[in-house]
C-alpha cells in the first residue's frame, strides 16, 4: 500500500490551520466524528419538540398503542442510509409489534411491484442525509403516484432536499422529520449523519413512551463521549499497521454496525483496504476463507449471554487458526479472558444497555479507523475518492418509469 504521512491524533487534526485542513482534506471529517455526542442532543430535542405531530402521524398510519391493522414497515435508504434501517429493525419490531424490514431504495426502485402489495397498508420510513438521492427520490415519487396505501415518514439531515419537498406536497400521506444542519455531514463519508438518524430512529420507536428512552439516551451520550478517547487511541495504533484487509462481525443490531463499519473503512481508504462484514455465525459459511494473517478482525460483542457465547467461540477459532493480524473486540463490559483473545479490548462500560441501542457508539471505532487509515495512505478523508469514482451524493442514475 502507498504510505502517506503518519497519522496525527484528533486534537492535532482539529487544531491545524484552515490552510492545512484544506490541503489535507480534513476540514470536515474529523470534526464531524468528534462532535457526534453533542449533536445527538440536538436530534433528541428536535424529536421531542415534534413528538405530538409525529405521534399523530404514526397513529394515522396504524402505529401506536391499541391501533388495529398495523402496516408493514419498510426502512428505506441506500448505502449507509440502508444500514441505518438495519440498525433499527429489531428495536422497531419490538416496540411497534408489527413487521419491520430494512429494504434498500435501490431494490425498491428495480423491484417495486415484487415488494409491495397494492391493497395492503405500508409505512415507509426513509433515511437520507442529503435528501437528494436519486433512488430515494425515484421510489418515493413512484409510491406516491401508484400506491395510495403507502405512507411516508422521511428522516433527513437536509430540510431543503428534494425528498423533503416531494413529501411536503403530500401532507395527508407524508411527514418530514428534518434534523439540525450540524448532522448534515459535508465530508463524503456519512459519520454524524448516520448516528444522528439512528438516534432519531430510537426517538421514533419510543414516540409513545419518551420517558422510557430518556435514561437510555443519557447513557448513550455519555458512552459516546467516553468511547471517543479509547477508540482514538486504538484506531491510531492500528492505522500504523500495514494491513490490507478488514473483517467486521456482530449479531443482530451489531451485525448492522459491522456492515456500516466495513463501508466506512472501505470508503475512506478508496478501497485500498478491502473490507467485509458478516454475522458472527455466518462467517464460517464461506467468508472465513478470506481471512488471513494480513487481516484486521473486529468483533462487536453482545450483552446477551447466549449470543456472546457464540461470539467468544468465534474469537477462539480465529485465534487458533491465526486469521487476524490484529484482533479488536468492542464489548459492553469487560470480562476475564478477553485480553487473551484480542490485541485490543474496548469496553463501552454500559452493561445494562441492550444491543439494539448501541450502534451510534460502536460505529465510532470504524469512523476513526477510516479517518486515520485514509491519512496514512496519503488520501484526503473529506474526499477520499481521488478519481471521483464515488461522490457525496450519488449521481448519474437515470430513473426509468
């Protein structure tokens, strides 16, 4: 791999002159990672301010205590926005008591008729940083025209985006939840946009029981502030290692974290580090063949003891087969024996926090890994695709009727 300047710590990056930040492509990404716990408070406040409106819209959509004929819920987005849906699926199923599925807008666009029954009620919760994703625009527009039983809740970081405009023109069937502009990342890779929209998803899940989420949110915010320091230390250490592959694994909501983590490291290093993600038990069924002594292996450990036993067995196997150059575990609490299974153990120190709430904190490790590895490889984190292969907002997608 091409070697760039040795990585600096976060404070050095944040304290650089504006001229240096622009030259190195660090005007946005480091700050957008660091300010996440602070911005979560703004998202929480916005959701609280709009709770009554949101609650009414959800009740009209069939979601709420005592509601009959509940809809099928699709969590819609592309790329990272799709992985937001994956991080929220299990929580929303439990809280709303109905079918909830993360369905990529890219799949809806090509197979809409295969995935939606015209005579059945749906609620689509769409996630979009820019609000200008061509696939997101295409599927919302098509659904509004062809499927009157589909209602739309848009969570976006851009009130001025075209998706918000389309939804605002159909107030009887659509609701726009726009987050603060500080969540609208300017860097290419979604960092605070991802975590803030997940936090918004938590608030939506608890719209009928906001007091139940208050303590959880407080725990999350404090855990995020603490985790930044420990994750930075580990990420800067690992970024100095000359590894070319990375594998992230987890179970349930933490598998969604693994998917987003793999994407963050891949995007921010322009594919110079090849990444993959899998469920803890799925890894053995073929994907494990890609692991070797040049692989960074990251496991997100569950709070649930049954799931955790499977995860610990996998760590033992990876160690026994020498399939990781560096092994990292992120755990809700540290227990005896973990230090013998991993080179780095990062404890969130939140033993009572359910896995479904952890994605906004756990994903910070991969965001920092992506940042520091990008710099080491001589790339610009704000725009790490030197040939313009990918861009902040996907373009050149022609929408067919």
